[in-house]
């Protein structure tokens, strides 16, 4: 496994591999082709703090997709373990 895929799976990969697949690939390719990644080779840094302006909407789309993937049917207030 190369460095880019190792960082990707560690920090950005959702638990279910089929969720957000399209937006994930587009965001990943945008970062891999960015000026920041060409200069530094640090994927995490280029995806978070030094992100190129054309990748920002793709990151927001991917983040909102991951947020929607969370199961919100559980009500933690009524969970017996939290009392």
C-alpha cells in the first residue's frame, strides 16, 4: 500500500465502503492533482489546512455525505447505558 492510500484509509475512509463512493473519489483525485500535493506530497495536510480552492466544494460535499451516513435513529437519551 502506498503512502497516499494509507493516509486516505486512515483518516478519510468511511466504515461502509459503498457510502459516498463517487464524492470520495472526486475529492481524492482533486487532492492528488493539487499544487499542494505536488509540492509537499503530504496528503492529509493538503486535504485539511492547505487545500486548493477548487477542492473546497468537493470536501464539503464529501463531508456532508459522510454526515448523512450516520445512523440517527438511535436516541442516546433513552439508552440504559447512559443513565
